[in-house]
C-alpha cells in the first residue's frame, strides 16, 4: 500500500499520463517489493532456529509496528510529494522511493522465515501485485489526484495490524 500511495503521487507529477513511465515506476516498486522480503527471508532463515519459540511474537510485533506506522502516517500531516518523473524519469530518485517503500518488506521477509513460508511463490505474488497496483496507482494519481492516498495507506496499515494479530492468536491457540 505504501508503493501504491507513492505511485499515486508519481501520477500526480505527470502533466500527461505516459504508459512507459508508469511501467518503469511499477517495475521499480514491484521489483523492490519482491526483492526485500526475499532478503529478509534469507536473514530470518539463518536465525529461525534460535528464536522459533517466539517467532509468532516477532511476527506480531513487526507487523504491528509496520501497520501502526502506516496508520500514523495516513493520519498525520501531508508530506510534500517527491516526484521521480516529470519530463523524464529520475532513476536515482525512483530508486530511493522504491527502497523507502519496501524497507518494511524486509521485516516481513524475516517474518516469512519464522512462519516457514515458501518464499519464491510469496515474493512472486508480492512483486506482481505491487507491480499491478503501482501501475494502477500512477494512473489513478494522474486522473484523480490526492484524494485516495491517505485511504490506501490507512487500509494497508490496518490490514497489516490485523494480519499480525491473526498470526499471534493462531500460535497462542485462540484461532484454529
């Protein structure tokens, strides 16, 4: 949802919608959203044996922190739009935005390792969905403006908090 919100902002920066630019933006966001959980999974896999007894708490805390941060940002003061595209694509700025929106995915990847998630299908789905949502986000931003940015971030944050709570409740035996 972070990538979707930033993609909307990139769409706002375009004077006229450009499919090529939208594709590059979506490719960056989708690619980084797929790579970061993979790297997190690699890290978590190395240490999973040491903390398997508390992995559900780690997953809960990480998802609560990420989701809580997204909710806080969605309810906070509006930030200035950082444009990576106008007349041409600024690859350096686009890379910074892609990394910034995918850092939390690194933590999710660590969580995936604790939950024994099959990483290749997971990152393929994450990357593909982020690519599609980012492409849509650029178009929406170009068409509708900033109306949906806060809602997208709020929704994403609430979903992560609920997912973390579900994982915790399953491991504590409250949910089957």
